[in-house]
C-alpha cells in the first residue's frame, strides 16, 4: 500500500460502513492505539481508555443495542425530512443512494474489531463522579481528539472505520456487558513518552497504550476521586 501523507489523510478521511473479512492484526491495532493516545486533552489528563472488542458474542450484543437505537433514530430522521429539514433530507437521500440504510446497523457484529473509547471521569478530575450526572461539554472535548486520531490512524493503515455513538442510550448495558466500572477507571497511570509518535520531533508525553487499552474491562486505577480541578 502507498503511504498516505498526513494532509492527504486528513482530507480523505471518510466514514466507512462497509467491511471486508480481511483480518485486522494486533500490530495494526497497537499502532492505532498508540497514535490515538497522542491526542491532546485538557491538562494532559489523557482521560481515555480503549477497550478492544473482538469477541463475537460481545459484538452481537453491542449490535443489538445499536440496532434498536438506530431504528428509532431512523424514524426521527425520516420525520424531520418529511417536515422539511434540509440536512435530514440530504441524509435520507444519502441513505436511499446507499440502497440499504439498515445494513450497517444490522451487520455491526460482522465488523472484525470494535474499539470502545471510554472517558474516565476520575482521571479527568472535574465534573461529578456520579455517572448519572451529565459531564460539562469541555469533558467531551478531551476525548474526541483521541477518537479522531484513532480514525486517522486506521485510515493511514488502509483500514476503514466509522465513529459511532448510537449505542450510548444503552451505555449502562454496554458497561455491564464488558464489566466496565461506571467511571471507566483505567489501570494505574504511568507518565512515560511513547516513541515514534512524530516525524523527527519530540513525541508527545502520553501514557503508553499498554496502560490505556485492554481487551476487557479496565482495571481499577486507584486514582483519587473527582473534584480536584484541572491544573
Ligand atoms: C459525534 C458523532 C457521532 C456519530 N455517530 C454515528 C453513529 O452512531 N453511527 C454512524 O453510522 N455514524 C456516526 N457518525 C459518523 C457521521 O455520520 C459521519 O462522520 C458523517 O456523516 C460524515 O461522513 P463522511 O465522512 O462519509 O462524509 C458520527 C459522527 C460524529 C462526529
């Protein structure tokens, strides 16, 4: 495969919802996770944990949650389009062009790897510790740069990917399925630089992905509770 430049990669990154059976290697996943973790975050708190899901039964359970919400979401978009909302109309037109708008949701379990990106409230250190309490918008701003890096890294490796959020009304069920604690606490932290993350310049100071990713539930971080505020 030809290498893609950074600028070209940013320009050509697209949501990919069609997948082949080609396997995704552990090495490719490790590269994606390393690059995702180069992202900036408020106070460099790095409040992310990546759960790599390959287990077919877990993928099916997540598909079921996703599909249920997608069907409701689809009805909402169709209603908005019927009411004359231009962006909803454009979305419906795209669905119609793609032929089978439900196919992605129905086949979500056939995607070989799902990566669940968790926001660790304790590591972030602001907002309430209560998972029922909504987080301030700036909290979410500390996770989506890592998600974008993950998508760009997949693209750079020639892998298709799409960011999805429709499972989120079933967040509690997905957490329970994977055994993730409500604050999605990662392993004990370690501030070491990851190597090779930038082109000839100093690599960003980030926790290594061995600490920020797991195939199952993250271990307890042992961090103090929230409320410390960002430095
Ligand atoms: C916050 C956010 C949530 C999204 N949630 C979903 C989702 O649940 N399912 C999905 O298929 N795509 C989802 N997407 C992907 C968008 O639909 C996609 O990025 C957008 O339509 C642009 O597509 P394009 O890159 O192919 O032009 C989400 C994107 C963002 C930024």
